[in-house]
């Protein structure tokens, strides 16, 4: 993104995670994976699961009948983020509010249910109620419907950088003045078919089967949840001094390959960030190729590593990593939010922390 | 004076449709009035009998690629190949990619996966086939196939997906996110969607009749389309041929219902207004609308209402047609295919009629194109897309240089 356009501030945070539904930042205490109880199978399997909760108790008036968990979480997380931002939608032009949702697997639980109806009844006997809710874009649509938001509504995916690309698409829309407020959401739900795929592909940590912490050396533990950010042009915040800004996004780039270090250095304009926040896709900064890039860019300045509970959220864990970092950042000033991929791909957002 | 750095142009169009590969085959087929919808029985799945538009001749990719790529991926790769080839483009490897699909790799999966996923994955090629499931995989497939290293983004916004991809790619160019963008959509025929629309009773058992008072529903087709987008400055710098200018685009949501459009078409009308404002044009400047026009009772009525509202005050009724009457609704590819058709109309000066439209919806502000192909200069035209979840997208294209 060029720097000639106005920067964008993160003004609200909401999430539904293994910590439950929360407005604002998330706790710093490590959380343990939970045992999966709803699938038949041999032995114990664990994942970072969202605990059951009553959505209407968190968001009064919210009706969730017939919705899958991902849509419910998106509705709750978006409501909590708007609440955290102090935005009263009755005071906002709702045609100027954009929703950008990032997901790797979409409504996979209902897709499984639709397949089960086909397996039971044949393709001629599938469930018409379930079908439209299998669309990956259904959660974002429900967010627009529930809040009455008539601005742009898009659902994005990217193997490694889904969350980051959602943030950047929203920032671009705000910078291009196609919206005044952006609600960025990212997340996925752990499903049986997804868990089994990871398992059969040999990608899971032994900690998925054994609660011994020493068994976490290789692989990852699947996670689930939806994180939400409210983003607004910084100039809006200046006009409302009572508003909090968690961070300001000054620029961002992502690419599938090429010269990440060179591009990030250009973004930094010769300065060294006071903090590097690592995102990641099952590859902690300290042990992956990211570490070299982090050292090259950030020198000896502090680094915040990815959160264990969000490592198993494929490309959609980025928002959780960012929220966790914003919950306990050690410094203010310029920070880089960085993720890399095996094929030299990268995503980087240049942030200003108040 | 137009800023060439902020003017988005189309320098390549790639198409895979039931007419074959390439815009020329699409144009020849559509101008001849050929309809690709065919009655099939037990073809897509046992028990299905109805109309579909299938791509009959699809050259195979290399064997190893077929193993890794879903049919959705393959269509996208072929459309991209076509787009790159006809844009005379050797600089595409730095491009960004925004690729839309509603299906992703669902074509590679069957109902057995839900009963016992572990056993399903242990079947030969099972893990690989399932790996193509995420809709974002299509952008990666295109990127990996052509070794493109710019930013990649998968898009899924129901039936407006392909048009949304083009709008977002244009946004990314304005922000300097990449020097060039490949944007479009891909969706094949698949038991999953055919069964779903059948369960919703949204399918016309006969060839669809968009905007007809007796319309009964939609037919499904398959295809992919990809546009090469760049700024006018970049196109001029490499002396590229400009096929069209993307003057304006807009994305809105009805915020109304999971599957039904807002009855008055207010979301689409707002979207038209936003895109015309960006393009700095009025309703009188638009010469043709390639409509979403699915043929479902609710969509077509709402869409007609949107045109009545958005073009109110226009001196003459707005010419509108639905080209889904030629090869059905290609879901996530539809918006991109119809963008290609709109560009084709501008470049050829040929406005395609809606096939089989005998008794149009009563809508005095709309001139429903039917019967013969209309020949006229077409400086500006619009493509409109909508979808489940209330999404609307409008693209305004113009001829030649800005």
C-alpha cells in the first residue's frame, strides 16, 4: 500500500476463542487444548476448542437457530468488536460499513452435514435449508444482515495469509473511501473431516493425543474461533479523541514469493521496528525461516511469538496473533506484523502502537 | 485530465466456457445465437434430469497437475493461460492474483468423505484431492502453475464472486499492491451445487428464460474467465493493447435475507449508483447492462426494480439482457464471464439479446433486448452481479483508452 493515502486505525477488538467470547484484548494465561468428545474414534483427540456458550447472553437479541458455529462466532465477535470500539450503529451510515471475512475452510460443518444428507438420501434427497449455509461467505452475510450493514461484504482466503490479506483488503477499501468503517473477521471451526485430514497428513502434534507437554515438539494442535477487528481511517479517530486506537496500520504488503526482505525494508524506510509481532502457520518464529528475516529487520528488538492456540487456525489465526500481541505489548512505537511461508511468501503490516 | 496511474485498464481476457477456450469462440458462438444448454439425465449425478451447459472438450493438464488440481483449478489455470497469451504479456510473474470460486475443490470430493473421512483420505489420491477443497486453493493453483509471485487472494462471495474479484483487484492496483493483476473466477458443474439448487427448487427444468414473466428458475453451467488488469500508465509503459477501461466498480450488500434479494433491488441500485459515481458518468452514458438475470422469479423482479430506480430520469429505457440464457449460471465464474462478455460487446458493438424472452417483465424504464443481435457503438457498458447473502457488484467498462 502506498503511503499517500490515510492510515487506518484498529479501534475495536472482539473474539470467540478457546478463552470464550471476549470484547477487547485476550488473557495472557496459556490455555490447554480440550478433548474432542463429539466424534466416534479410537483414543483421545485434543484441540483448542471454543467452549459452548449461549450467544444471546453475550449479544442480546441474537438468534442463531439453524446457523453453524462459524456464523454464530462471526456474529458474536463482530458485535463484541463494535461494542469495544464504542460504535453505535444507529449513529453510523450503515451503507458505509464494510465486512471482510477470512476463512480457510468456510462452513465446513454444514458442508459435512450436506454430504451426510447426500450419503443418506442420495443427491436427489439433500437438505435445501443447509445448502445456502454451506457457502463460505455465509458467516459474513449473516454479519451484514444482523447489523444491517449495506456496504461491501467479501470473504477471502489465502493458504498462509488469510487474516493478513483480509486486513489489507479492508484497509484498501477504507483508504479508497469505499467505506468509513471496516469489520475484519477471521476464523475457522474444527470439524471431523478437517481434523482427520491433518491427522492423515501427519501434521498434528503428539500433544493432540497426549497431555504430556513434552510431546509438543513437532506438528500443531488444531484450533478454532473467530477474531474480529474494527478498522477506521485514523482521521476519524483524531476527530473523536475519546476513541481508543489499539494500533494504526500505516502500510502493508503481501506476496506469494519474491523479495520479502527488500520490500519490508522499503516499507520501513530505513528505520528499525521497536517490536516484531510474528504471525505464522504452524511454524514458530524461533524455529522457522522467519527467524532470519525477523533478525534482519528487527535486530535485537523484542519479538512476540505466535500464540499456540491460534497456530492450528491455518491462515486465519493471524488476527488472534495480533490481538494477543496487542494485549501484552512491551513497547510502543513502530511495529511490524510479520508472517512468512515456506515458498518465500510473506505478509507484513507496518503498525504504529500508541 | 485522467491520471494514467489511477486509471485501470484491461489488457487481456481469458475465457473457458461451454463454447470452448477463448473469447473468440465465446463471441462466435453467442453472436450466432447458439445455446449451450443441453438436457442431461444421470450425467452429473444419478437421478438428475435437467438442463446444464457443460464444457465438453477440456484439454488435460499434465498428469501430475491433474492429480493436484481440482476441475475448478484447471478451468482457472486454462482461463489464465488464455488471458496471459492474448495480453502479449511477458511481465506477468510479478502479478497479483484474485481468483473467485464458490466451489473450490468440492468437485473432487464425494459424500463418502462425511461418513468416514479418515478412510476416504486413505483412498489413492484422497489426501491430495481433499487438499484442493478450500476456495483459496484456486488462486494458489494459478499462482503455482505460472510461478507468479505477487499477492494472492481467494474470493468467495456467492454468485457475485467473479465480479468482486475484479473490483478488489482494481483496488489493489490503485494501492500499488502489485504492478499487474490477474482477476476472475472459476466454477464447474458439480453434484453438490446441482443438488443444492435442485433441493431449493430453483432450477428451470427447461432452458431458462430470464426476465420473462413465465420464468421458472435457473440452469447451471460451468466456466472460468480471467482479466489482466493494470494501470493505464503500466500498460502504456509496455506498449500493451488496451482492450477496455474499467471506469467504475462498486460492492454493496442488501443486508436482507440469506437467499432472497431485497424486493425493490435497493442494494443493487445503490451499487449501480456507487459505480457510476466512481466512473463519473450518468445513467444516460451507459449504453447496455449485462444483467445478473438468473431466471429465478425473485432475482429478476428485484433486478428490474433496481434498474428502474438506478436509471430513473434517463432519457430512454436502459438496454438490458441476460447472457445466462446462453450457457446458464456459472456461479463464482459468472461475474467474470459476464465482464468478459460486456467487454466483448463494447469491442464488437454487438449487444446480445436474452434468448427465449417472449413476454418480458413489465418494466417501463428497461428495454429488454431480445430477438436479433443489436449493432451499435457502445462506449460504456455495465455488468451487474448479485448473489446469496445479499451481495451486489457492478463493473462499468468503457472502450479504448480513458
